[in-house]
């Protein structure tokens, strides 16, 4: 049996697309093996958000060819899309596919092998309007499942290469989303996570549909008990959305609202579309309707020109919002973006110091948020575990561990919180 190995860099969307491409190979009789094993084909699903992503992509491409000099090596995804000639020039690359035509990957691999030729099918996605369906039918677990509902981004933040790699917004047909959701429910999934490149843009190209419509329709599917959102644009949230979300009774009280900076002057240079005052109002609106909601976020430190005063504004804003968790990133200039050409690039040592301060603050905020639930009973969806312990997540995205056997996997059970262990709460399953 012919073997194919995948190596995936980057976001949850990339991971979803890798699973879909794996399935395309399996349907054609290929065996999926680990990325470190010998294979006939190696597929690298690349990331280009940072220069580090580009470098890791190149490293694995070279490693794959060393594992089997006669293998077909495929570079697919964002890095291939924004720099197809650069990727094609990497020694060992046989096929270059961007962020379209991934459903042709098996045919392209077999063509490259049979005709012994290099193939580059990357094309411009400027003005591209079609959503490429990459469905997943062979579901490998029964806990949480991702559903990709949207592609592309029109925001053009000054630091971000993604609009150039993924193209303009395209929404998946609602009926197709519901078909996949029902399939997931029938397979035993209790929770679905709606993901995309800019999820809150869903429907802008469909005229009349929005993200809340998708949530409401999925909430009517029997068996799906939770609907979770991936990272969302803050300004999408308004009173109508929250009223309809609460009424759906299935949207998880967890909102990952991208912040990036708590300084209005930095936000302006980033070309973000809100102020800190607007952001705070949105957080207050969420908490008005969902008082226990977990609010998580991303923050970039060391953006070009970020002064000590601007960083302190961010630090104080993050502290005042009381996030349940924050992800901190040190700004990395990305070739091809406006910010990479900005003056006053920040020294690496300063970025490191600011990052460390925010990470410590984030740990403090997470502990404070988690401690609110000591002695309370929370519903937990169990996902994984070993050695007599199982772990899972609450609706507001708190990680919980209990003493239990594998039989609880995939179930939502009431858990009383009795202790904590670093970033995880310790609980005991209550009698039903």
C-alpha cells in the first residue's frame, strides 16, 4: 500500500484542511503515516503568518526528501500561495499548491509521479469568489469537531499577510454546513467549533445571512449540545447577536475576541477597526447576557513604534478587562505587509521583556478566573486522558481533570470543582 505523510503548520483552519486532504488520499487507497516515517508522498501544509512559519516549512520540505529521495514532496497552503516561485525553487519540492485546488491533490501527486515532472498550480486569488469544499467524512474522534464555514479576509491589518494568502471572503453554503453538522451529530459529536479565516465575515457575500443564522440553524440539530466559535472580530458583537445567541441555548459562553493592543494609537497603526473604548463596551455587553463567559484574546507586543507608555496602556487594559486567558505574541515583521516597512522597529530584548510581563499577568488573570468556580458544579465535555484520569472543557473554556476511566470520553457530565493544578481545575464527577 502506498503511504502518505502530512506535516501541518499554523492555525486550526490548516489542521481542518489537512484532515480533509488525508481523507482524499485514504479514499484512493493510501495509508496515512506519521510525518517522521518513510512515505511515498510527503505533504507540507505551510503557514506564512510569520517568517518563522516560512522557515519551518522549508526545513520540513528538505527533511522529507532526505527520508525518501524518491518521494513526491508537496508544498501546499499559505506560504505556497504568497511565494510560489520561492517555494518551487526549494530543492526537493515536486508540487506547489496554494490555497485553492487542494481537492485535486491526489491526482496531481499521481501525475507528478507518472510523468516525472514538477507541477505548480498556484494562481491568483485576487477576486476569487468560490468557497472550496474540503469535507471530512471519516471522523476520528467523538468529542469536539471543527467545521470550516468561511474562507478569506478583507480586513488588511497592517501586520498580517493572510488576506494575500487566503484572498477575499467566501462563505460556505449554509445547507452544506448543516449536512456536515448532522453527520457529526450522527457520529456522536456533542460539540462543534465554527472556524474560518475571518468567521464573523460569514454571509457578507451571500446577502441576507450572518454568523448568528448559522448558529441558530445548527442549534436545532438534535445531538449537538454545544456550538463554539473560533477567534472572532470584536465589532461583530451587538445586542441583537447576544439576544439571539442566548436564545439558541447552545452557544458556548466563550469568546476569543482579538485585541492585539490595548493602546488606541497602536491599534490605529495596526489598522484595527475599533478603539479600546469600543472593545470594552463589547466585553461588557457579552457579560451582561452571559455573566460567566470566558473572554480570551491575543496580544502583540513590540509592534513598530510601540513606546513604553503605549505598552503600559496595553498592560493596564488587559488587567482591567479581566480576561480568562491571553495569548501573547512578539511582533515579527512579515515581508509583504505595510508594518514590515514601518520605522522604529522594536529591539528583540524589549519585546522579550514586555512579553514576559504580559504572560505573567495572563497567568494571574487565569488563576483568578478559575478560582471563581471552586466549590461549583460545571458541565464538562470529556476528551482525553490516561492513568485513571480524564480531562475536558467547560462551556466557558476552563480545562478540568477528574479521576475517571475512558468510558466518560465524549460525554458531558456534571463536575464539582474541588482544587486547581496550575492552569487546570481538579474536580469530581457528581452522581447523576
